[in-house]
C-alpha cells in the first residue's frame, strides 16, 4: 500500500524520475528509524560485490555485503529476523530487526548457526536530517510502501527488486519498470 508519510519500517521506493543520483537511482530503502530528528535507512538492492570475508577474513563465510547508503561507509551494519539469537537487537517492524551484539553474530557465523537468508550486511547507511526526507517526498523523490513480504528484505540478488516493486504499484509505474536505466538507451 502506498503512503504519503514516512514511518519506521516502510520501504522507500525511488521515484523513476531520480536521474543522475548514483546512490539512490532505482533504490529500495528500508526505513529503519524515523523521528522528528531525522531518519535512517538501508538500501536493500545495491550489492557491493563484496563478501563479509573480504571485510572480516577470519569469519570465512561469503555473506554478500550491500551499499546501505552514502553515510559512514566504513561501518558495517546489519538487519535480520533472529533477535532470539542476537542480543540487543532493535525491532524495526514486522519481525525485522536492526543491529545487535556483533560478537554474538560473529560467533553464530563461525558456528554456522546463521544462514544468508537470516541476515543482511551493509556498508554505510542512508540518513536524513530533520524534515529532509519529508522535503524529498514533497519533491516526489520517494514512494512509501508498508505492505511487503519481510522475507524479500533479506533475500539476496535483488537486482530487480526496484522493478518488481514498481510492477506491484501498477498504473503509470509499469512503464517505468520496463524502461532502461539510462533513458538514452531507449
């Protein structure tokens, strides 16, 4: 369902009209936190072609790592749906959690008790100052969606996630879903 106001737990779908924005063009962002002071989210569909092993060699697990956004890209973040295994997790909504005790995550990965469909890793996050996201929404940069399959959030190889979300929205978005990323190629 499409909404006009951002809330914690919604998906932000980049409007097809965001051209030239390398970070957010064709992005789907999970809004992990939203307050009057600002917002934090993670881009779900921008794989960095890195694995967790590239960043932490002693873990020896090839979990993909995604570009969470342009802020603090030297920090590792994660979302998951296993708060019973990861202490200090913060619920976003619908059984999806953000962060938690990273030492516990490392131990669970080393013992092969976490599978790739349980957790998703990001370098950086997407952040908005107070009222910034609302201004971007007024400028028609984002569509907010609160009805989605939570399992899709942790799925990997989501190259087509933006296109699939536009197809679900239907209407005029169907044309954009099938348009090439660079309109000059049309």
